[in-house]
C-alpha cells in the first residue's frame, strides 16, 4: 500500500494531499497504519469508506443551520458546483454566506486556507471573519484568503512579481503619485496639459484596467483617444511603472489576470489550492474581477456568487451588471437560489420597491416578501421648492422624536436623509444648523468642508477682506497661474519685510520686478481682479449672487472644473451652483461669510444622536427605521446626466438606485419632490420623477395639500383616485403638515408665493442685437457678433472674441456705434 494512498481519492470524498476528512475519522496513527497493512484493501473499499465518513461528518450537529430559512439553507448546503445566491435587499445574504463557509469547514470539505472568500470592503471582510468565529463557537485561526480583491491580489502578486517584470518588494502608488508620474510623461511628450489634464488620462487608464485591457490589447476605438496618443501614453506609463518597480491599484488585478492567462501552471496551482471560491456583492464586479474569478473557478467550478442584480448601482466606476445576469451561461448547470424573505422592511415598503424595480428589463427577477406586520404606507409629499422641502423634513424629524400618529418615538440615530446628488445636502445642513438639529454626513465631507466650496469661499473672503492672508494663500495659485512655491515664498518674504498683508506684498513684488514671465502676468491679473471685485461690492445694480458668479468665472475657477474631465468634476460644479444659490438668503457676501463661520464653529462631536445625511450610493448596505428620500424630480432623479451619457442603461441604473433607496427603510419611508428649484441661478418649475408614477397607489399615502399639483402626483397625469385621497390628506397632523396647509390656504390652490416659483423660459434670448456695442467688467468694450439664447458672442477690442452670458454685459448709451 503506497504511503500517499489518500492522494488518489477524489476531493468530494476527502482526498487530496491534505486528507482532512480521513485524518479526522481515523484519528489514531495506529488505526491508519493497520488500515494500510490490510492485505484485502482495495480502491473501491477506500471510496466506500470515505463516503461513509463524509455522511458521518454531515450528521454532526450543525446549529448554525437551524437559524436559516429554507432558501438560505438550500444555498448553504449546495456545496458542489456553481451556485448563484440571488439575495434581495434585507434577506440575510451575509448570514447565508458565512454559514456556507462554516458548513465547508464543519463538514471537512475544506480547510480555512482552501477557501477563497472575496469581498469589496475591509469592513465586510472583518464582519465575515467575526461571524464565522461566532458560528463555530471559537476564535478562528485566521482565514488567509478572506479579504478584498486588492488585498488578496497583493499577496498573490508578491509571490509571482517576476512574471510581469517586477520585484516582490514593489510599491503601490496612491492617486497623487499616479498623477505626478503622468504629468511627467505628458510634459515629455509635449502635450498641452490644459487640454489633456493628467487626471483625465488617469481616469481613462483606470477604466482600461477595470476592463482588463493591457496597452497591447486596446481596441482601435480606445487606442484613438487623445488624438491617437492615449494608447502610447498608457504604454509608456506601464513601462515607467516597471522601471520604478511600482504598481497602481488597477495593476493589482490586471497583473494577476495576465499571469493566470499566460502561465497555466500558476493558474492550475491556485485552482488546486482554492477548492472553494465565494464572492460577495457579485453584481458590483468589473471585467477584470470577473475574469480573475472565472479563471480561478475554471477547473473545479466550485464557485458561489452572492449578489443582487437589482442593486447594481456602480456602473460609473466600472461595475458590470451583466456579470451576474449571465452567470448561468458562464457556468452551465449552475444552481440559482433566490433569497426573497426580507427581514428589514414592512410589506408596504417592499411592495413599493418591487413595483418600481419591475420597470427594468435587464434583471433576473425576484419578489421580496416579509412576515412583518403591515406598518405605515410609503408617504409621498410635494413642496413648493427645495427650501420648503428642507424645512418640512426638519420639522418632521423633530416630530418623529416624540412619536406621531401611531409611529413610535425614534432617536435621531434611527433617521436618515438619502439624496441623489451631494449638492442637495446644502439645504438640509443649513436648515439643521439653524434649528440646532444634530446631523452627520456619511461618505464625504460636509458641504462647507468640500474642497471646491472652501476654494470659492476663499475668493469671497479676499474680495471682502483683502488682508485675509490665509484665504489669499489658498487662491493665489488655484487655478494654476505659474506661481509655485518659489514665487509664493517671494511674496511672503516681501510682505513680512514691509509688515503688510500678502496682497499688498504681491503688489510690491511686482512693482520692483521681483517676478517675471507667466507668473507675473497672471498675478497682476488676479490682483486687478481682486480690486475690481471689491469695488463691485458697492454696486447697487449688481446682486451679491451675480458678483459671486463673476468672481468664480473671471478668476478662472469655474473654467478649471469645466475643463477637468474626472468623474468628480460635474459634482463639484453642481456644488458651486448650490453655493451661489445659498447666497440669496443673505444681504451681502459679508453676511454670508459670517454665517458660515459661525455654523462651522459648531463642529464638536458630543457623541450624541445625529440624523444621517448621505447620498444614495453611500447608503448601500445600510438600513434605518425612518428614511427620507428628497428631490424625486426628473432631471435630478433620475439624473439627466446619467441618462444622457448612457441612455436606457443609465435609466435602469437610476431605477436600481431608487430601489436601493426605498429598501433602506425599515418602518417609515417618505419620498418628496419640489415644484420649483433654482437651476443655474434661476427658478424653474420641476416635473415629479417618473419613478413616482411607478409607485403602487394602494401602498402609498399622499400628503400633498389639495390642489398643489392639480390634486394628483406623478408626471402630471390625471388620477381621480389619487386626487380623492389627496383631498382627504388633511387627517395628517404633523407640525410640517399643519404649516403647509396654512400656507396653501393663504396662497390659494395654484398661486405660489412671491417670486420663488417664477418659471424661466429656457429659450429666452438676450436683449442685445448683433452689431451693438457693449461693455464687460473684465474684457472691456466690444461689438456683438452673434447671439445664442442668453449667450452672446462679442468681439472685444482688447481680448479677441469671447462668448459671455448676457447679464454680465451692459450697453452704454453715451458711446456711439
């Protein structure tokens, strides 16, 4: 009998070099020796014995299975072959996934180092390890291959770095290092960085790596980027990384995919080692992650993917919902188990979410249900404008703390506001700071802490107070003006030598020709701008909102973000527009700056309860007893930009985002929309979101005052049933509702208040005519050469031809044509 007789047994019967199952059944070395010496032993006896042993192991107590519902247990016990655990929101998918790991260990199917379990976040990995330990009833002795995609690939790549031209001690570049390296390459290629910013190229390269595209495999359409120079920059970038013995985050997966594809022996080694592969949040995988997983599971096919196609909301960062949709094609004979019993939300909330997501065609399909009591219907309310929406939600949150109309009293920690775009947070933050309602922003900085807002505020501070050295330091080279560290040091040295503020020191430096070249020219323009903007603060014909726009436009700050092609740039521009909108509540820039200084001073964290404010993307994986979903208007949600960029695919992802938002709520879900919002500095009427039309009427309670939107809701469609219910909505008795009712009676059924509902004609044209002589504060005099809406093309006498917004032009009557 050969010493390694167990190696010939198939894995499902405890075979393989580790022989885990036989060692646990035949614990005594003497028993194993006696079995090896049996002259009557043959291979069939070994198979039969192993099968009996496996059944004996399966019969051992498994209390962790008792807490699972039938669908969860089916998914846990299906250990052989490919399994797709299609887990709806709140259906206990983490519980089922960890129970499956424990079941693999407890039945002897695999040791802890033979299980590859991949997550997307370190937090999820830690939670999974803790749960496995709790289910086993002992601290787990480490699971070396349970972690994020990147963490696992780092371990693998260090073992095989030489196969992709690296050393095992390679370094991982962060984003700043990556941008710095690309800037060097762009400069070496004599490419205009203003036209092709390094951040834009970095985003493009990241996208290629997410799709597992090496420079040699770029399709013709991609290789043509940047006037057919994008592919060459990518190739040079990868070459430079190898020379530096460095990788970026995208390389961690890309290099391992390349190694597995080009070195079958390495792939086969890991296919043997990782006998079982488990993947969490499979719907969020990109192409590179998808290929990596398929390669590892290509031999034994023991892969279990857990995910929900209805919660695939990260397409903008490379996630491919198609990965989960084609799972059964990728793995023929795969077992699909649907987890549909929800343990989080009420039937009304689930019905609303299910009806909305049903509008998507590209989905596998499932219906969530719960044994919970009916609870409150989903609530829907319309408001005159966004500020009214913020006021009402603030009052409603205060009311919920004491309990209202059958709803139990709730702590602030139990409530959340989920917005589609970060710029929506500003109205809520301002309102909550005004009324002293504690809040936290999750997934990002508070509105007035954002980079672009701090930059804009620094410009305003310098205009109001030129002696503000800290503000001047922040904006002197933002955007880039050729004023690097050396130039700024000269300004500071001059200012200190004469005991004057930096602005004055900069003037002195220019006067004595202490700076030259582009830096001197740009600095002079900035100083002239600061002087001019300061004088304009006293212009009675110019509002401080218009002044703020002029400052941001003429300083080049707005253009800086317009030219930035990174995914964050559009959001930053929206935040700047929201900042200008916030100014209208104050008499001047000085009053606004004082207000922000006072409210930002209230930053201490006392550890008390707080309302959570976050975007819908940041809310995935979280849950709250009470959820507010504001801003459900077409163009805002669904996002017009998302639909314009990706069409139907974008609309379906927006609908999945709506589904995610509704299913975050456990007991109470409130959707709101506004009839008017300030867009590009002007008030415009808004249409309720098309997703509101998809809410099932029998599960919705309408709180909108009668007549506010013709008595109905949705995309302006008539609905007698909803109108009738809206007319009876006065039974609602929260402070916000009583206040809105009073205003509705005061304003009448259709007339809005003051100028807040002024509807701006999008096709409006400027009041100028072609050939007319005009004046601009920055560019001087010129003649109108063309008109496009409210944009005017002017041939300026000293600044060539430019397009400007009409309201920044004046027509001096005393100057002849």
